C-alpha cells in the first residue's frame, strides 16, 4: 500500500489557499516586508521562521487583518482580503499571550466567537463541548483563566481559535510560554489537532526545532524577505545559503576557492590541507569563492585515518560537550580552524574513546556537505 | 509581639480619629439643647460618682431623631442629596470614562503628563476653585460673555445659584476620583484582548462592551463610590454655587450647627447621614475585596 505524499506545492495544478502577491509593508521608513510573494496550500502546516524583527509577525498580522498592506495583495481562496476587516475574515488567530478573556470562564471563552455569529444555543453548546474534548479541557470548563496552568491556557487559546472552524488558523509563537518538556508534548498535540481538523495552520516561531517538528513546510525569513521556503528536510540538508544553514541547527562553514569538474567540486581552503571534495549541480566559475557547509553529525571521528574516506583531516580535541545521548567534539586543525563533530554515545562515558588533547581524524563523504555560493 | 504593634497602629488611629469622635457626636445627638457652653445637656459630671453617671444616662434620649421625622425639611434634604449625588456620579462617570480611556490608550511617554494634568487642580485650594466657578457661571461671567460673543444666546443664562451649577461643581471637583481608578483598571488591560475579540468576530463597539467595560468594572465601581460618598454630604459646593432652592443635607447640617446653634439636632442629622453612607461604604469594601480575590 502506498501512501500519497502530501505535497501540493509540487503540483502545478494545485490552487493555493493563501497567495501573497508582491506584498510590501512599511512602517514609516522601515520596510518590514519587502516585495514578498508566497503560496500556502490548504491543510498545510506552514511555519514562518526567523529571528525577531524579521517580519514574520507582521506577515501574520496582515493575514489576520490587524495590519494593512502597503502595496501588493493577499488573496485568501482567490479573493483579495485587503479591504476585509478582521472580524469578517474566515481567519482566526491564537495570540502569543493567549489573550484569554480573564472575566469569562473557559467555556465562555471558547463560546465567545460562536456567539458573535448566528448559531443557535444548542449548536454553540455542542461545538464548545467538541472543542473541550478535542483539547482535553472538559474538566476545566467552569474555571476562569487564572485558575488553570499555562499549558491548559495554551489549549484554551487553541480551542477558542478553532471553535469557529476557520479556513486558516494563525499561531503566533504558540508554545513560547511553555517549558521545554511541555512544549515538546504540545508540538505533537498541535500536529494531531491539525490533522484531525484539517485546518490550514500558519505558525510563527523563532524556534527552529519547533518549526522543523510541526511544519509541512518552513519559510526562513530575514529582514522582510523569504530566504528559503521548503520542507524541513530540504531546509536542513540542502540549505540554499549560509544564512539558512547557520540559522537551522549546528553547522561547520568552511570558506574556500572552488574548482569544478562535472558535478564534483574540489575546494582549496587552507594551505597544507588537501582540498575538500564535494558535489554540486551548480556551475561554478573556477576559483570562485564558496562556502562549504557540513553538519557536525555528518563528520565521523576516528583515531586512525580511515582508508576509504573522500575527505579526512586531522586535529586535536579542544573541547567536548557531553549532552547525554550525543557528544559534540570541537577539533582544532593545524590551520587553527575548529570543526564540530558529533557522535552518538553508544558506550558508557567511562569508556569514551577520545578525550581532551587527543589527536583524531575527521572524515566525511563527498555528498555529506553542501557547496554554497552565498 | 511585633505583629501586635503593627496591627495596633492602624486600629489605634481608627479608634482615636474615627470611633471616639463618632461616639462624641452620637452622645450629643442623644442630648437636649441648652443655653450654655457647650450648648447641650446633660454633661457628664464625674465628681458625683455613680449617681452622677446614672443621672447622665437618664438625660439621654432619641427625641432629636424623632424630631427629624416631624419636619419635611429633613427627609426632603436627604432625598434631594441622594438624587444630586446619584445624578452627578453618573455624569462624572460619563465624563471620566472617556478621559481615563484616552489616557490609557495614549502613547506611553504622554501618560505621566496627562495624569499630572488630571491631578493638577489639587495644587490649588478647593475653595478658590469653587469661587472661580462662580466667576465663570454668573450672569456677567466668562461663560455668558463668551456665548454672547459667539451669538449662541441673546441674553445671559442663569446658571449660578441653580442645581445646574451644583452639578457642574460636583462633576468638576470629583472628576479626578473617577478618572484615576478607571485609568488604573484600563491601563492594566492587555490590548491583545481587543484584537482577540475582533478576531473572533466582534466589531470595535461590541468589543468595547464585551471586553473593555467588564474588565474596567472594578475601576468604575471604585470611582462611582469615591464620587458618590463625599458628594452625598457635600456642603461647600451647594452653599456657594447652589441657590436657595438647592436642598442638600450638608447645607442643612451646617445651618443647624451654626445658624440655629442646635448641636443635638445637627448631630442627629450627621448620624443619620452616616447610617445612609454605611451601605455604599460596605458595598465599596466588598468590591475592593472581590477585586483583590480575582487578582489573587
């Protein structure tokens, strides 16, 4: 049995739910969003990822209707939503502060949006009960927001924003206020609820791990521009720029001059070191300055030089970060560069193979890293 | 021991400055008028011992309170005071809420200045400010001259010495007491709550009624009591701005004390006023406590 992969962004016939068309947003002289175009498809769990001030929250507020567009247009299901006020949009938002009404019970908070429409009392009651069950809050329905925990409040906010069955749900740093353990549990809960309800989710976050975990696609933003929009694995394994490679996870970046022969590239990066052998489908001019990016876990660390390795360098262990399941070794090369290598701690710590000041070999294959032009 | 001392300080304060004066007034209200200094009997004479004390107690009675029910003047004055206090509280709320709202929504750097402007009138004497209103409101006053100049009216309006002037005076005087608690409540309110309400389908107006008003309720209630309670016993404003037909219990009280020199009846009037005020004061305390519990 083959499962169809959910990837409407690869389907040229798929109709996007949201289209940003050349959207620019300026606050006075400051350009928050710079001529940005983006399609988001139905049932997607789309993450906007970037450092604070990159414009991700502005994009979300434009979708919700709290900010107007300076130029360009935003289409929801093919219709320009520019002139539609927030209370008339089929879009709901879960606020970073949750924005629960402190004077209303959990039940009334969830019913708040439903009461603004023309649903009957029974319909409202049924819908609220459904939402309470979905978010496992039935027990707390009669409490006020200040009488429940942070995690429960987060679920109330989610239930309230889902109650009106919006076409699009916006989540502004939804897990920011939770501690790490709860955050991880809630991430899976969010994905589960997204799947159950089939709602399109757009999440704003600065936490790359969170974006990678929950999202079907991730957009990495910087200074009002989209740097890369792709699935989490592509963002991680094949970043299109040093910025993305550096923003997502840990990475070693080596600068050098490229020489290309077909798809194989050799990068001379330090005197007295053999050039790095890598692969790239891009055509590079001879001698072009490039960055070679490789993730620490793609480097293997050994005592002897491995015979078959495409790339191998030797160095001295400078530092070891023990993280329990894995250890990160900082290895100083004779050139002075420091490379990070990770290995899983399959043995007990007492029997660790390497320690400080040991001379070790780092090796990797031709396809382990990526060659980046910018 | 230290806790006891800490608790004792406010209680001693209340005892010395509230309870003891109250008991003195209560005693006078139970006495009879006399042409003497002080102008009432009986006086407690401790030199005669126990018999003197019994004679003193037997001299006390409730006839002054009974007297209050015989003359229409008193209950009419109480009712009219209640009416003026209630109406002016409502008017102060109507003026104060928009001002508090405006300050709470003003840019951060403006707020201290705006609050300062609210408190600024307290820097001059209350009496002088009321006299200033006499200058503004009288027939040759600034307001009439201005309106005549604009051509809005052809002959001067009579405002001074009417109830209208009393309302203006009370609203003006007590406005800061309304603005400050409402501002405190509004200022704490998270603005994303209004965005959330709009996001869930509220118009701006319904978001105001469904979110802003309920969340500033404690401030509104506190402000109303802070205006209503002193306005009920107000004396200076009705006697300076009000006319002969303005009937307020504060004025009656003053006349009993200083014109009639009937201290016992004046004290009885004061005791009844206090009893009327106890109800709103208890309600006010309850509101404060509920608010503390809600925040706790």
